[in-house]
């Protein structure tokens, strides 16, 4: 999974990135939101892990902007100020999860795993949707062909009058 980690504290970024890399993820780490936005403009991201409290744009705005580019993006928002950032505000910004400081690395791993599972589910549903669209398109084509054949084989109104007089 392609993960973008953003926090204005370099030691936290390094710690989170190290854990995610150990778990086999492709990680890009930034200490500035603007650098993260530049990355999002250049390369697709599956999961954004960001602190809320950062110099502008803050973590919630970063989530909004990144999700505008990648609507299926999962986002884990980290904060030590749960009272200042209610869950409904965090989810309303487009985050898929909220992780409260302090947290254990195992909790981070579980949340990353949950995000990966959600992404797989979305991909599976999209594939099923494409398959259903293809099937319905083929069914419509078949019905159109049958309708055209029925039109060609059906007697024309003028034909019925001429055969009635015989």
C-alpha cells in the first residue's frame, strides 16, 4: 500500500514511517503539509496518515484536499487534542479513522490494516460494478437486436390490409 505520512515533528514521522515500512508498505514521509500536497499532485496515495495540528494547511484541510484528488483515499488522522477535534468533525473532513495520542504502534498497525481492508473492499465492489455494467450492456444489446429482428419480421400495417382483401 502507498502511504503518505505527514507530521511537523520529524521524530514522529520517522517512527511511523519505520513501522509502516517494516510491514512492507511503500512510504513517503513529509514534515510539511505543502510538501505532502505536492506529492499527492505527482503520485497516487492509498493511505494518508496525518497529524491534525500543523502549520497551514492543517491535517483536516490536508485530508480534504487529498481526497478531492483521490476520493477512495483512506486517511488516519492523529491528534492529542480529542476535545478540540470531535470525531464527527474529523470524519466530516473525509478521514476514515482517528488515532488519539498517545498510542501504541500495534494500534497503528491495526488501523493501517483496517484501511487496507477497506481499500480492498472498495476495489472488489468497483470490479463487481464494472462486471455488472458489462453484463447489463450486453443484455441491452441483445434486447435491442431482438427488438430489431421482431420489427423486421412483423407484418407492416399496409400488409395486413392487402392480405385481408384477398
